[in-house]
């Protein structure tokens, strides 16, 4: 079974629309748990990026490195935002 590029683009576009609708429907009280969930997903992306780096060929290595950098920035930023939001709820 061969995967066509048109099928991949269609899935990507549908995922963008569905993700946008889901994120816009989240109430503000659930943003912190949602951020924690996205950090977990980014952690999985880091593992996938590490696996992509080990693939033979320079293109896979560079794309894996770019994915690793982006996912790491996302995880660190997510933890910083979550920490800042949780500090807002602590008593002074």
C-alpha cells in the first residue's frame, strides 16, 4: 500500500481544522491541564525526532535535528507557561 502525497496533505489540513476547533472550545480553567497534555505530546515528538536523527542520509538527520530543536523549545516553553499559570493561583 503506497501513501500518496495528496492523502498526507489532506490529513494534515483536516488535522489543522479539527485542532483549531478543539483549542478554541477549551474554557480558560482547562488551559493548564491542556498545556500539560501538549507537553506530553511534545515529549513523544522528541523521541520520534531522536529516532529520525539516526536514519541514514543527511536529509533525515537534518530534519530530525530541526524537529528535535522545535519540540524541545515547545516542551520548555510549555513548562514555563504552566509554572507561571500555577503561580497565579497560589496565595501570597
